[in-house]
């Protein structure tokens, strides 16, 4: 039962209480997880697992696309990249192609690492300013 599983409860609380920046980081990490699982499934010739994990990765990319603010210039740059990654995930699924997944993984890793830096810089600004007043 999911309700009695402490790990699932912790995960659900983490998602429900995370600030928006942390949620985006979770999405990137989740996408990478599903890409890795899909690669393993391709190597093991497990079509069902490959398909399920790549569908989850595609869902995450679509979620990232829907959360973009169209009024921001960065969103206009990110949307075509997200769209490209989404199309490549579909292609990787159809062709069982690990090389395509390697390409998408590089993009997602770069986005994730950049996002992580943004969060750290914001925390330093927020808490750095607070510590000066102590």
C-alpha cells in the first residue's frame, strides 16, 4: 500500500513542499533517471520497460515546456530545445537507439547543472544577505 510506505510519503511531501526552483531540479533529475532506465532496457531488449521509461521522460519534458513563461526571453530560447529533446526521445523509443538517448542526456544534464547553479546563487544571495545582519 502506497499510503503506508514511508519512502513514498517522504517523496510526496518533498514534492508538495518544494519551492518552484527545486521542483524544476526534480524534473531534470527524474528525466535523467528515466533515460538511464530506458538505456538499460534497450541493452536488455526489454521493449516494455524501454517504452514506459521513455514515455515518462517525454512527459517530464512536456511538463518543462508547459511551465515556461512565454513572456520571458529565456523561454523563447528554451522551448525549441525542449521540443527537440522531446522529438529525439520519441525517435529513440521508435528506434531503440542508445546514441540518441546519450545526446538527450547531455542536454538534460547541462540544463540540470545550470539550474542547480542558479539555485545555489539565489540561496547565497538570500542567506548571504541575511548573515550580514546577524
